[in-house]
């Protein structure tokens, strides 16, 4: 089985350490959520993966071989680009040109997606709106059919209809070709149903790397009047709390007590986005 392994990957920019000895393994058959606050190191990790930057220390290995300046390895990896691909070309010519560099590129799928997203094949790439520039890049990434596909903020500038269409197309494509998909996003709540594994990077360090199910089983939520919540959670370890007027929500570590919650309190499952906020809000 293909494996993409990060071994103590470190990236420094002068005195700033963007990635600090990050080690993890990615495998096909999973949709990973790459989560982190702005400046956490997510984009830097993608740039090292895509050969846009060389790690200061450590390496990224595909089946034991470094991906750095390795054309064969890079044919297995596609990262949704920050900049516009082939900006002076029209959409159709850009797709045709890109297909020359990707042996597995599915032009039929790319054209079908253009039609579904109502992306004109005659439009100049550099003239596309923010939303349609994003659509062009995610179509290129999806149609590349690479075993390791990375999406960086894939719904940036997309309206609700196009975001929903992307998610549906992604899941349909994944069902047909269950490769490794990594989604770097700030829209955690919106994407949470797609993910089966999360990776959290905070201040350049790997904070969490586990199945979503394991993450959500780490605790539970208690909501209600502040005094009652404080009394119920006394002595318990908390991820954090939120107050709104006289109401309070506590994010509690562990499993709920077997006894029924006192009147006025509500116990519910953890929410992935709120847990992420509590974990990284330090």
C-alpha cells in the first residue's frame, strides 16, 4: 500500500519555525482534515509536500523515497495551487496543457465538472473571479486522480450551492477511487461530515493525529445556567468553557457520568469545531 510519511519535518524562515519536527503518515482510503489556526503551519506543510519548498530538516517520503525533486513521486501527489495555473490561457487550454504533465489526468471528468460548476471553457484563467479561480483549481486537483490529493481551502469564494456541489462530487469521486484526500480548511463544521481522520497543527507542532471518532469520544458538552454547570463540572477536567449572559457551556474531558444530568442542564456530544477552538485557543 502507498504511504506518504513525514519524518521530523522542520521548516524555518529566519528566526521563525513554521514547522517543528512534524512526523505523521498518510494512507489511501481516508479523508483527512488538516486543521490549524492562521499561521499554524498548514500551508507550509503542503508546500513541502508539493516540492515548492525544501524542508530545513527532515523529509517527506513516498514508500520510502524522498519526494524532493523526485518526478516519479510527484506524479503520485497533487496539491491545489495557491496561484493561478497557466493564467494567460483559457480554461480548456489550461486543462489540456495540465493533462500533459499528469499521466492519470481524467479530461472527461474535468470537462464534466466544468459543466456542472458552470465554468466557461472559453474564459481566461487570469480573469476568473475568486470563486471560479478556486473552482478551476479544485477541478484540476480532482481530475488529476493522484493517489495523494491535497485541497487547500477548496471552497474559498464559493457560494453555498457550489460548496455543496463540491462536497458531493468529492464524495462521489472518493467512492470510485478511495485515494488519500487531505482537506486543509477553516470551515470545520461544514466539512466535519466528510472527514474520518483529523490532523491538528498548532504553532508549527503536531497537536493531534487520530480518527475523528476517537477525537469526539474524548469528552462531552454540558450547557445550562452558569452556576449549575460549575457545580456539575466541579472536579472534572475541562477543555474549556464559553459564557453567554447567564448561560455557560463547558467542554468536559472523559465520558459523561451515568447518572442523569440535573434539571436545567443539557449533555451532548462534542462538536469538532468547538473542540478545535478549545484545544488551540491557548
